[in-house]
């Protein structure tokens, strides 16, 4: 139980003195930083949005294993188990004090946790030794010593679980800005998105035109959602600029909000995957903010930084291009940004994968060059620049659900941000390519829905989809992996036609 006491004491200390210095979360962040690229992609593919929960559970199991090992060592040799907690304390100290935003108080949770865990381990093993000695001596005190040991471990376990959990919940509740977000009232935008007739097709199983916030994919490096209130938020624009700029949240709003419809895609999205979504975003064009800073002519990149230390490398011309609606977003689908999607301010850049553009919890933009600076994912095997690949997806029929014979519709979505979709084609069982009907596009930066009517016959059928953009470029057929800059390939799926199920 020493490990549980360690974590509980650390969480209580974090709650009282340094709420961003949980050793467990800091250790998890270190793991995210150091694990190889293939392991990250595997976790995302297997667990999706639950990848961070899986990591925390794994860390918890690791704590139990180390705790058991420390107990065995302490039982065999005095202070050996305590040494394990000392090492864990040092590791926690390094993890908490090297994270972005660390303060001197960040050292307290791992240190106090290690002291508390060591003290409990020493006391419990001491009680166990006395119980064992009394049994060997056939002393009447054996029963009393056993009761003391069991009571000590029970009280320690319950206290650790209750206090540690309570402290973690308290930290999340009191440091959260959820209430502030709910009360926030944003000004009316200067312009709104016009959704043309026929933009959304009413087909069962087809992804909606705008992805609900609750269903929108989330992939980032934040093990716990960063928390910053709009009143405390500041954006700094520095680097190769004629003027250093600082903006508060109200100053950003006063620049005038506009609404944009943009499809975002994660570089981890496999062919046919669901790490893509479309939303209405409310924000301010990045180019207007950069105009205030006057970037140097030699600059070609903006290194954006999150409050948790994450960085993204975005081509400067993508942010200053008057034909591209790169924005600092404050709202998503008619409400302030959800906490997990970057509240209060994030970047949204059409046509670029999120890892080089969609920085959440944004606090800094440094105008620089690709030669001088690297962002978070570049040294981890990904390209510094990553335009989104032209792609298409079949949403229905699904591979895991049979359909009945007769009239059916094959339907899905396709996207080619900054260009737009010209044509989607479907091939059935290796036959001729047939053109699908397209929905009316909202803009060149959003996906379109498509469908093809089909007379489904009993049996198993193979469906393949491909898209062509408005520049006449067809989607790449060759399958390539996610790294270094996004997967390619035509999606192929198998459909069973027979009894519905």
C-alpha cells in the first residue's frame, strides 16, 4: 500500500500547493514524449480517444508492481524498499519540475509523496516483522500484532484511496474553468456561414455535415486537459517580427469574430478512419494578428505553443494567405470551445494536418524559420510541413452489419481542403467505376457527402471509393503509412448482403 500512499500524498500536496504537479500525470506526459512513433500510432488505432485512459491504467498497474517489489525488498532487507520510493521520488521530481509551466512548488508533490510512502512502508513492514516474530516465539502477542498489521494496512489503503481520489477530483473541480466557460457569452459574429440547400443528405449511417462536439475526434499530447480562464489568457506574438504583440481574450474578441466551416483531419487518420470532422468555428483571422506584429521577410514559419508546452510548425504563408481562412478559434458549433478542444483559444488552419496547425490552448506564436526551429512532432519522425491528403471514405453500408437485398445506398464523405471535391467514384466487385452524387459543398474547406444507388444482390461484395479534386487530381491509390505526413490509398470494404444483422 506504500505506492497508494505515495500517490495519495502527492495528489493532496498538488491540490494544496501545485495543482499541475501530479507525479502520475507528469510521468504519463514523459511517457507520451519518449515512446516511439509506432507505439503512439498503435495506441491511437487500438484505443482511439481512450488512449490516455489506457496509459493511466498502465501506469497504475506499474505503481502496484513497484509497490509490491518495494515491499518484498524491505521485508528482506531494511531500507531497501525505502530506497525504491526514494528513486520514485526523484523520478517524480524530474517529471514535475521539467514540464511546461513548472514552478518551485512543483517539487513538493513527489517529495512529500515519497516521504509518506516510505514512512508507511517502514511502519507496515515493521508491524509485519513484529507479528512474525511473535508467531515464531509462540507469544500471546501474536494475535495483537496481527491485528495491528491488518488494521494499519486497511486504514492506509482506505485513506490513500479516499484522500487521493478526493484530492484529484478536487484539483480537477477547483482548477477547472468549466463554470466560467458555461457562463461565457461571446459577441455576435460579423459574418456567418451560409449552408446551401442540399449540403446535407438525409441518409441513415452517413456522417452528419457538422460533427457534434461530443463526437469530434480528440488526439493530443495532453494527459490531463489544461485549464486556463479567459481572464488569465494571454497570447504573445514574438520572434522575427517588427513588433512584439500581446493580446488578452477581450482584445481578441474586439478584433471582430467571424464564422467559418472547416474540416479538420488528424495525421493519425488511417484510410477509412474516423479521425476527421467538420465544425463551424468562430474566430479571428490569424493574418490580422500577424499584421500587427509585422513578420520579417526572411521568416517562413510560425511556431505555435500550447500552455502545456506542445508546439506546432505552420508555414507562415498558410497563415497570411488572404484566400485561406486560418483563424484563432474561440467557439465550436455555436458554443465556446469545449475544454478538451482548446478552450479558450486554439488554432484552426484549413488544409493542414492538426499536428502542424491546430494548436489547442494556444498561448504563443513565434515567427521563425523551419531551418532554425522544430516543433514537437518533427524530431519524432514526422514532416515539418504536412498538407492534408485528398481522401474519401465509405460510411455505409458497414463491414460489420449485413444489409437486405434490394435497393440500397452506398454513402460517405470526401475532402480536399483548400481545393474542394469535383467527383467521387465507386467500384463494386471490380466492375466499372460509377460516379456518385455529391452534396452541395459548404466551402472548399469542408468535406462533402456523397451517395450511389445500388441494387444489392445476396452475397458478399467489395466496394472501393476514390475522389478527384477540383484541380483534376485523383486521390492516390497506393497505400502509404501514417508517418511521416499522412496515409494515402483508396478505401476498400466488404459488404454482406442477406439477412439483416
